[in-house]
């Protein structure tokens, strides 16, 4: 065999290895997510709807989510993107509050712009 054929076969073997590995990772992540999807869990859908999972019908692939007290929404089971953890929600809120406290550069402001109080005054 010439070296080019050996290199091509090695690259093909690596591609197959990584495809199988990624497939296994996805299956494991999906299994973990399905274990967390129990009635009473706070969930988020792919389109950003938050709510409490009321029930899952595996036969019809339908999930019922309570968005607010008394309001239930039926969605396809595959639209359930993730389970919202209380610790994750608290971390998100804390990062938002620190972002607001940090003062950053002013956007769309030029150093040539006059301050608002000097704009009305004229000199002769």
C-alpha cells in the first residue's frame, strides 16, 4: 500500500471514531434529561416557554406544562429543552445584578459631541 492510502484510511477511522463518540454522548445527555423530566419539575421549551411540568404522555408524545396557576399548555414532548435548576436560576440573577452594577463604556457617544448643558449656550 502506498502512504496516501494509509493516511486516508487513518483519517476515515478517526472520523468514524468521533462520530460514534458524539452519538454516545448525545444519548447519555438525552437519558439524563429524560430522568429529570418528572411531573413537578420546572422546565423550559425550545421556544422559551417556562413552566411546571404537569404530565407527560409517552404514547402520544405530549407534555402538559402549567405556565401560571390555572393555565396549562400542551406541547410536543420533544420541545422540552431543559430542566431549570433553582441554583442555576439564582446564578443567572446574580450575574445580571453584577452586570448592571458594572459601569461600561457609553455606546454611540463621540468625544466631539457637546455636553447637553453646553448645547444651548452661544458665545458672541
